[in-house]
């Protein structure tokens, strides 16, 4: 059964996110971005850090590619299992779900969307509402085919 996982032990290096600019991320998420790192995973992911505390992670984008669009869609749906607060967004990518999940141990929201064979997870440090993560997902979904 397909599943999603956050990259652990993946090296991050300073760079520009291939999916969204630091300013566009800041506009959609609501915090100032001070630095951006690129996760050396395949496909690449991104992390965004707060302008006034470069160690404070404010958001993360990760991408996983599955064998078929059906497997990707199923992984997106299954990612919300056990989250009674889940919200559905059929207009984001091929479909998306948003739910609460910790980001470095603090309450946060994430939006997970499927697009073709890709599943993209957008995490923000915002504890409420899901709108910030969903806005970011809407912004980057067209970059995936």
C-alpha cells in the first residue's frame, strides 16, 4: 500500500525552492522568510526559515513520486487517516486533504495533494487554520503535471 514519509537524514543546502519563491511563500503563509534550503532528495524538497530566527522552521515542501496516478491519489487519501479534522479540497491538483500534524514538535497544518504520479506535502507552522497550507498548495500545484 502506498505511503508518504518525511525525509529524515536528507541533507539540506542553501538555495532557491524550485516550486515557489521565498516572497510568494511568505505572502501565502504569513511569516517573513529569512532563508531557504533545498532538500537533497529526489525530487527535491524545500524548507523555509523565519527571517528573525534562522533556526525556526516555518514551512516545508516535500514531493514523492509513485508508479501510477492512482497510487499517488491513494497515498494522498490515506495520509489523512486518523485525522478527524481533515478537510477535503478537490480543486487543488487532482485532489487534496488538509489536516493537523506537528512540524518539529509544534502544532501545525499540512496540505497534501496529488498531481499525476506526484504527491506533494506542504507543511506550515501555522497552528490554525488550514488555509495557509492550502493557499501554498494552490500556488504550487500547477508546477506539477
